[in-house]
């Protein structure tokens, strides 16, 4: 156990986490955390509201709309969960920066495909939702693995905490927008 005298002060840890962003790879990882956690807001809040509105147009009440969309959300979550080991295997096999870029491509393609989605209640749109799900999942994993590779051991905890703080800010900002 570390004695109390050997511990860094919280402000020093916070500043260390911020200053680590001078490394472009850590900066990219922190930006990915901001985007990946903001993705969750879009998946859960925005798509749910869209499902309710679309359900009203189809003479469904909100409960019916959410029951139908809930199945799509469950499939998205299951697909993300099942694909996680595949992305973990990829992270171990190729450069982590490359993996993070692959994750960014999935996230970008997924969210740009929202232009094509006609209804969140249409099961034919499921492939687009699966790409959206993979994008946010892979982006979070890519971000953390890149930090694990790039962060100095002494600052790794501070940088991971900064990753979480920026993720929380992403959620707040995307919720506001």
C-alpha cells in the first residue's frame, strides 16, 4: 500500500491528465471518449424520441413504439456485446492507433447512415443500427486501449479519469444539443 505522503494531490493528478493531451495519440483517445459516450445519448434518447414520434404517425401509442424499438435496442446491445471479443482480438493484433481509426470509421459510417434511416421502427433499418452500435462500442474500446498504450505508467490513472470526465462532458453536451 502507498503511504499517504507518497500520493499526488488530486489537483496535480487532474492537471497531469490534462497535460498528457499534448501527446496527439492521447488527444485522439480523449476526443474519441467524448464522442463515444455522446453516442449513447443519441442511441438512447434521440432514437427513442424519434421512435415515439414515428409510432404516433403509425397510430401506435408510446408504449407500443418503445416496445418495438426496445427490441431493436436489445439487438444492438447484444450485437455490440458479441462483437467485443472480435475487436479486442483486433486490438491485440494490429496497431492501436489503427484500431482507433477503424472504430472512428465505423462510428462515422454509422452516424452518417442515419440520413438513410427512414424509421427507427422499421426492422429493415437494423443493419444501419448495428453499424451505429459497433461504432460507439469500438470507439470506446479503441480509446481506452490507445490510452493504455500511450499513457505513462505514473499518469495512466489520471488520463483514464480524464477519459471518463470527457465522456461525461460528451453526454452532457450532446444531451443539451
